[in-house]
C-alpha cells in the first residue's frame, strides 16, 4: 500500500542550539558510533579468547543491538516529557561507567551482559539528538544538519573500527572499552556543566501514560509504518552484513585486527565524505534521485565484495558502499523527523528502535549463515536486497 509522501513543514523553526551544545552532542555522537561498531574487528579475538566460533562471538553485538533497540521506546517519550538534553546527559554518564566495567569482563557471557547494559544506557543519545535537530531546524536546513551530526557518528564508527583493531592489537581488547568510557565521560560531563542544560526548554506537563499512548498511536499512520518498515529492513541488511566483512577478510585473506579495522573504517569514511557534499548532491539529483543512486551504489559495492578474489577491491568497494548507505539513510532520517512533529522524541525513538530491531534479526539469521556458508552468500543477498529497499521507499518522499 502506498503510504503517500511525507510533507515538509512550511513554518520556520528556531535556529539550531548553541555551538557549544552541538559540539558536545557531536562528541556524544562520536562515542555512540564508536561503541556500536567497536566489536566488529574484535570478533576473532573474542572467539579465540573465549574458545567459541565467530558466529557465537557475534552474539555480543546482537545483545547490544537488542537492548539498544528495545529501550528506544522508553527514552523517546521520556525526552518529550522531561526534556531531551537532560535525558542525553544521564545516558552519556551511565554509558561511561558501563563501558569501563566491560573492560573487566572475564567470560563471553559476562561480556555479552555488559554489552546489553551498554545498549540500555546509550539508547537515548542519537534519537533524542536527531529529534533536537528536528525541533530547531527548518525542513530546508534539515538534510545538511542531520547529515553533519550523522557524520560525527560515522566518524565514531570509523575510529571505533580502526582504533578498536589497532588498540586491541597493541594493548589488548580491554583497553578498547576504557577508550570508549573516556569519550562518553567527556560528553556527559560537558553536557552536565553546559548552560544549555540549565536553560533548556521544559516541555508541557503531561503524564507518562499520555506520552506512551502517543507513542503507540503513531503506528496508526500509514506513512509512519512505511518509514519504520524501510529503516528496519535497511538496518537488518546493511549494518549487519558490514559486520561480517571483517571476519571474511580474516578467514579468507588472513588479515590482522589492525588491517581489518582500517578496511572497515573506509566504510564509515564514505559516509563522512557524503556529509560534506549533501547539499550539492541533493541540488543535482533531488531527493528521489539521491535515494535511488545510493541504493545502486551500495548494491554494486557489495556485489564486488562477494565476487572478487582480490583483497585490494575491498577498500574502494567499502568506501563507495559507505557513500551509498549515507545517501539512503539521510533520506530516511529526514522523513522520520516529519512523521510526527508534535512528538518528535517518540517518533525518532521508534525510528532508531527499528534500525536495531533489524540488526537483531539480521544477526540472528546471518550469524549461523556465516558459520555454515561463509560471507559470500550474505554479501550477494545484500547486493540484491538493499537497492530494492531504496527503490521501494521512493514513493514516501515528499514532492518538491
């Protein structure tokens, strides 16, 4: 069923918050990005240290994704009810404590449990920051503003994968989590001391029951369901498949942890590059053209990864795939900010929840697939499915 286009707001909003607040939120976004993908290059290490398979070790990432996604529906309405910045501050400080504790894990079960708690703590930060940007920018400004914040998250993804591999290789995997804890602490303390937190706009008073009733009422809107289904499929296919590229490089080409981190970092680098040229690409291709071009770029890149016998192809292919993914995801983000302007925290929390629900399903399906058949079937499936998602979503975009 055609959900119909999501309409842009016609009224201008206030200017995006203070430069200091945005800088601190960007640090938190960097920490989130690093934390999400920090275990990707470490899967072979976890498998070796805890005497298990790569597929079983990948459950560490699955537990994080499960908790991170499930808690979105708690934090979104909470942010709408008590304020977005206070919730982000508490989440950043809690993430610092849990990340430090993760470095002390002595078993795979303990590591998985702490990563689950990390997912609980970090779940608030990105969706509420996206909602904050949606509250304080006009539709015309929002593509670039969201792309720039997402660029900091992707920078965290890149550094998390690169530094995760390098730090683990030279200092051990436990040092990786101490690094993440320190970054979260900087963001949390910065927000705690910022004038913006003390002076934040307090939402209208309403009960928790009203806030959560509003959250679930969003599912009644066809356009909302269309966006959420698209982003769930995108998260389950793109992010999950990318997680197995490192293990594929290790198993097929004998890559070290450091080299795996560098290769995976190129995936995030592509998205960062796109964040700097968003306005120009949109002016050239329009929203629908950008969406479809991104889907094709991602699909062809993973097809190349699946069929090439040369490891040298992986770097350029991952870089192009990162650009394509960002082109598609940015369109989904902007549409998500328009799903329910009167309850943006709740709407963006549902959006983020569906990304991680998709990843949870993806890991549950693809982990045993990798253990039995390797990475090639996963990458071929991704090359076919991702462009279909992008093309299928184009009818939801607003017509300008």
